[in-house]
């Protein structure tokens, strides 16, 4: 179809039909302008405001987490300072005596650790002692060799441990 065909078809319509088609065209243009121009501009402002509020909330959460992290870091530094004040040999001896763990032999290790031998200890008592060492003094078991004692009356363990200061690696 060419333009002349369109104009001929337009002229064949009655004046009433032409006005109806023009009114429909104007209405379609108004709706398209509202949908694709006006509405996105209004929505953009509302979306920008909600994004701003979300960013403010996220900033508040981040700042709260940062302050909590700083407080935890300060508390950890304080615990580490207290842990460093106590000699590893002294910490091992004191906690063992407090819990009733009988240490058979203690020998320094060249890697800034301490080799500890225990010949007769219950499993629960051994693990409680190791947890106490770690929690109170920052001493952890870097190596452990644990064997069951062959006595039939009460099940006990024989352990050889390499204890080191600091966090486990």
C-alpha cells in the first residue's frame, strides 16, 4: 500500500468516521505518553527514594557490625594480652592441678611448644583440660597421640601431646 492509497481510503470515510479515528489516535497518544513518559518519571523518583532508604538502613547495619567487630577485636586483644602474661609451662601445670590431671612428664619443644605425657586419664577429663587450656590461656594441642590403656576395670587413656601457645593453625 502506498501513501496515495491511504489518502484515498481516508477520503472515502465519512466525516464522522474520520473524527472518530482522530479521537482514537489522540487517546492512544495520550495513553502512550502517560505510560512511557510521565509514569517512568514519577516511578523513578519513588524508586530513588526507596533506594536511598535501603542504603541508609544498610549503612546503619554496617556501622553497627563494624562497632561490634571493633569491640570484639578489643576484647580479643585483652584476652591475648592476659594469655601472653602466663608462661605455657605454668598454665599447663596450674590447669592440670586444678582439674586433677596427673602429668607424667613435661619437656620443652624447639617449636616454642611443650611436650606433655599423661599416663592415666579419663577421656572426658582430658578433653575438658584441653578446652580449659585453650579458653583460658590460648594453648592448643598441635599434635596428639592418644592410646587406650589396657586395664579392664576403668577405661582410661595414655596421651602424648604437643601443646603450643596461640590459635590453632
